[in-house]
């Protein structure tokens, strides 16, 4: 069983950037796909399989940052 402190140390946030401007931060990738209403934006299942950050999708970038 993990403690609250261990969960907070392992927590990440996702930062959505467009044209080098931070648009929003999210706790998970699903919320990003619900937020962006662009049909050319990749699906949640495509984003989950990406292992390298930042994820580049046309003019959008998704960074995975440590939660402090």
C-alpha cells in the first residue's frame, strides 16, 4: 500500500501549449482530449501510447511535468 506522501511524490501534471503559450494544465490526458475540439487532434488512446515528451500534435504540445 502506498502512502499519501508517496503518491504525491509520483504525481505528474500535463501542460497543454499552443504556439509557445501555455493554454491549460490537466491531471490526465483524457481531459486534454475532451478540452480540444479539433478533429485532427489525436485520440486519447493514441496519446497514451506515446512514451516521449513533449507530445507534438500539429500546433499543440503536451508536456509532462512533476507535481510539486
